[in-house]
């Protein structure tokens, strides 16, 4: 099963063995004050791997937070 998610919206819930999340308006800039929360669901014992092919944060404004893991991580 391949899950491909690409939407003009921002946030949602993903289930499946693989998927893609694009930010709104990608590859152009997204709107100011965008607040996107994505939930990725997996079966107990499964591993979730996040791979970024194109990633950029604006200093002092943007943040990526990964939580719900054994130890929360923030960039």
C-alpha cells in the first residue's frame, strides 16, 4: 500500500506503509503563520522513518517538532 498525500490544506492524519507530506503551496513559500499538524499512525512495533528531500526553516519563525516518540525532538 502506498499513501501519497499532497493537498493545498495544512495538516491531517496519515495511515499506511509509506507516504508523502508537502507543505502548502510547495515548492513556493507557504503563508505566514501557517500552523500544520500532521499525525502519522502506525501499528504497535512498527517503525516510522522521516526522510526529507527538500527542507528549509526560516530562522526565529519556523519549527519542526516530532513528538509521541520515546523522546520528543525539535528542530
